[in-house]
C-alpha cells in the first residue's frame, strides 16, 4: 500500500503544477492550453484519491471508478457531487484541447473552439477540486492518526 500512497502524493504535486500551468496559459490568452492543464489538474487530483485507496487507472475517464469508490467509502455527497460534476465538465477536453476534431460537421482546431469564458470556468473548477481533494486527503490523514 505504501507505493499507492507515494503515487497519490506525486499525483497531487503534479496536479498543483498543472494548475499553475493553467493559470499561466490563461494569462497569455492560450485558452485551449489553460483548459488542458486545468483538466489535467482535476484528473490527477482525483487519481490521487483513487491511488490512496489502492486503485490505479491509466485512462483519462475515471468517473465510474471514482463513483464506485465514493459509494464504497461513503465519501460525503458534496465531495462526490463536485468531483463527478468536474469530471463531466472536462470529459472531452484532454483530447479536444490538443487535436483537431469535428464540430458541427467541420474540422475544428482547438483554438477555434475554446474561448476565455470556458478557460476561466475551467480554472475555477480545477482550483475548487484541487482544494477539495487536499482537504479530503488531510481529513483521511487525521482520521488515520486517531
């Protein structure tokens, strides 16, 4: 289990770094990069929780695994709802922010699709989830020390 804990710590550190990357990209009006790093922040934050519970997932889609864990471990409704909502918000962004895709029947580049408002919302969402996960992990740590 110690390796899973180590992975959880590393995932969270990288999530924090991704959040900073997202903020910097937003400052330069690079909206698709800001959203990509915000999505990565959320994904890695949630993966840190999964890892702490001995669950390794290589894929980007982690909603089902998190929902099952939240139910099993009886995570609070607020934590579970916010994380699942954030994962849904970013569902296709890990790919769409980096590669051309079909939108309304046309091949679309990421910079043609993403706008400032979406990028700002992405950063708010990422910051909320990062802080929520940090708080949750601190709560788990406190519970184990009792």
